[in-house]
C-alpha cells in the first residue's frame, strides 16, 4: 500500500503543471478510492483530498454552500458510475478519467452557480433591481 500511495503522489507531482486542476482532482478521487488505505472513511477522505487538490492547483479556496464533496455525498450513484468507468479503463491498462472529469466539472459548475445566485440576491433573498 505505501508504494501505491507513493505512485499517486508521483503522478500528481509529475503532472502538476501539465494537467488541468479537474484532471488532478479526478485522479486523486479515483486512485485514493481504489487504493482504499483506511479501515473507515475512504470515500470521505478521497473526496476531501480531491477537493483540496483542486483548490490548491487553482490557487484559491472555492466558495459555495454546496461544495463538490457535499454534492457527491447527497447523490452517490453518478459518483460510483464515474469511478467504475475509470476502473474499467484501468483494467485495460489505461488511465481514462473522462467520465470522472466531466462529473466533477458539472459539480463545480453547480457549486459556482450557487455562489452567483448568492451574490445576486438582495438581503431578503429576492432579485436585485438589475435582475428585474
């Protein structure tokens, strides 16, 4: 197991500047779940670590009340399907995170849309004058 964790870290370090933040977060999410290094909390730890990698690679903390990890925990079926797609590619000797990247990208868009909605509502929760 220590070698697999080291391989994960090597992949992230080697690809830090050449891969997108979503790719790196997807890789961490998939691979850490696959390695399964903890007796409990593998999913939560993988989601938190993936989100941290995304924020660090972007260079700032992502705001929002429905963060990517929170969204995943509310509906895990698409999360599991995306992980399984990456597992299938791995069984063929390939790294293909396409489905997982699309999934995380959609969750990120939803999170940022929530930020936009918060930013454009007045104190009573309605629209601003410009929106009317």
